[in-house]
C-alpha cells in the first residue's frame, strides 16, 4: 500500500514524521513524504519517496511577516493573523501539489497544520489520518494552545477555545478552499470547515508524544491516541558538528545546553548576550545551538561553544540542564535524555510545552522570550541546577520514555485502522 504523509514546517515538525514514515516502510508500506523541498535528502536517506510542496520554512524569519509571527508570543489572534499572511498565498499551489502527490496513494496522513490534505483525501476518496506533535483535540482540561498564556476559562471555556481556534484557522481560507473544491467537483465544505470530522470516529488522530508527558484526558475520543515519541533521525549534514560537540562535552564538566531551534530573535546579538550573561552568573559552561553565527568578541570564551546543526539526541544526555524554546521536537529530545529544562517560548504551542515541563516537575515556570534577561534566566537556571528532586524526576521520566517505542505503536494503530477500512470495503488495498 502506498501512503502519503503530508507535512509543513521546520525540522522539528517534519523530522518526527520521517521517523514514522521509516517505521511504516519497515512494516511493508510504500511511503511518499509530501513536504518542503529542503527535506528531500532526509526522506531519501530514510527510504521514502518524496514530493515537494511550495514554501520554505527556513526563509520565514527573514521576512517581516515571519518575524512578527515568531514574535506573536502567546497571543493566538496575532499568531493566526500573521500565519494567514504567510500561508494564504500558497494555498492553491499546495492543494494542487498535494493532489498530484496523493493521486497514486491508498491513504493520506497529514499534520493538523497541513489540513489542506484533508480536502485532497476527500476528492480522491481516500482514508485519512491526522498525525502530529501538538495536541489539538478538544478537551475541558486545558485550553487550546493559541489561547493567551495564563487565561483561566473553566472546562466549558476550554472546550470552546478549540472551536474558536479551529475557526480562526479556517475562516480566512474558506473562500479559497471553496473555489478549489468547486473546481474539482466537490461540494462546499460547510460553514465550519473540516475540523468536526475528527469527532465522528471516521478520522483517527495519532500524536507523536508520550502519554507520560501529556496524559490523554478522559474526554478525548477513543480514536485519538498519544502513541509515544517519534524520534527524528540524525541529518547527514550534522556529522562534523556532532564531533565538535562531543569533544566539547569531554573537555570539562557538563555544560548547559541552549538552543532555540528555528526561532530567531529580532536582535540575536542581544539574546545571545543575555544567555551568556546567565551562564556567567551561574558559573556554567555553555553549549549553544544557534544559526546566529559566532559570538561577538566580548562574549567569546573557551567555556562556551557555539555550534550549528548537531544532533540534540546525541548531545543532550551529556549536559546538566537545557534552555530551549519549547518546540515539540526539542522537548521530546530533552525529556527523553532525562534532562531538566528551562523553557523560553516564542509563540504558539511552545507555551503549552513550557507549562507541561513545569507541571511534570522537570523545570521551572517558562520564561517567555519577550521577558528574557540574564538575571531572570540565571535565577531559573539556579533553581534547576540546585534541585536534586528536579534532576531525579527528569532522569526517571527519561528512563521511562526511552523504554517506549512510539513509532511501533503508531504503525500498529495505522495498520488497525487501514485494515478496518479494507474490511469495510474502503479503497485501501493490501500492502505490497
């Protein structure tokens, strides 16, 4: 059976899906990864077919709309507004590209933010499965991740927040979707879009995070699953940096890891100065994962290494603590390594993950990037480094996470769903 996995975003969004695709390929499926051209070499190394989508996530921080999007913080309205400006011009192109890529497939897997693939699956009469690293299932236990940080809504308000988030990400695109649907012979999608299909039992939702980190709430539907982490494979370009980082780790006491992934501060030199200032105040070596380049001369020192493009999974077990943006992939790597963390979120679901780290007792309350200072970061780092219980909880959680196999669990669930579809007379055909 040929399956498409459709995704958009940074390496933290796409890398785990390459791991899932490799697991499916090992189980006998033929998998085509449909995403940005930058990930074609990674797909090839994993044994996956590849089809490109328009858009370049690496270029987003270089554009003013992209910078403002990253600076939207916990404000869901600002997040949605800037996302619309970035994504809406690409919608027709990605619909056409996805349709072409999926036309020879028997099923479509897609992330929540690649929901355009749901319309393509409907047009091709294919079963679809939502796969992702951020929880978007309605629940009364916590609000949607686009709700401003600290808002208390109660159970009903929390559930309503998901419907509001769904509409904020549907209504601005609705007219374009409707034009495309008419052009391919589909009826209108209805006033509220496709989100409701996730609650009918026809579309499973598989999350690539562990139930140990996000315990599934009692009000989640039975077909929404936390399968466990899908650990992204190392990238081929990382080998040289990996060797440099390994040598630095061996050269002294465990450092503090600092990395903000694809997030870019408007003034990276200022952000770096605050980070190095916090390391100086705590007397710790620092391993900085940054694309901002070398440190300014006044900040350079033998106890701080700036490296770009290395495996977090390989490096993090050797550090004393981590400071990061709270991206789903970085959270996964840090928790699996058993490392306590200070989360410095920029926007969107990063605030949710920062709160989860604190709730698990493996880090302090998150420190938003907009509030970053050397003094504030140093205070949180001291709290982490001086807490044996926090380190013990992180180590215990890491041990339990390493015992899970999220890819195998997800493959079993996909097998079960597609097998049920075959039994019900769906279009899915036997593997091979």
